[in-house]
């Protein structure tokens, strides 16, 4: 899996970097990783755990969708009341977004903890 993922990542990154620059490299990595997860890792996981797609989606909804929705809502509120200033440098913008994201991520840890605990037992 890793070799195929790495080769796809390399090929896509080179192709996309020519037209999109560093963003193309990131996009190539995203596409290769998502493809490996969807077409290789997920089917192997389902078969090993005898898990149906429905059960998997319900499990993901419990552990991912609710916390992610809350994260996005909190981040939206923070960005509304404490907007980013486009005139600032990229590093300052990144740091402003980083602390807002970190603050908004706290509920993800709190809401995901029961699901994480259930996975480890």
C-alpha cells in the first residue's frame, strides 16, 4: 500500500507542481492519500473487521461528524468576531488562524474521547 501510495503521490505532485506550484504538491499528496484510503485501506479494514459500510458510516458519524461540525461552528464564530486581517503577512495570518483552530479543536478532543476509549478496549 505504501509503495503504491508513494508512487501515485510522486507522479501527481510532479504533474500538479508544474501548473500549480507548491499547492500542486499538496494537492497531489491529498489525492494520493485519499485514493489509498478509499480504495485500499477501507476495503481491507472492512473485510478484516467484518464491518459493513453502514456500520462504518454510523461509527464515523458518532466519532467524527458531530465534533467536526462543532469545530467548524466554533471556528466560524471566532472568525466572525475576530476576523483575520488580509493586510498582515502570511506568517501572521497563519498564526492567527492556528490559535483559532487550536481553540476550536478542544471540543473535538472532548467529544471524541468516548469513541477513542471504545476503540481501545
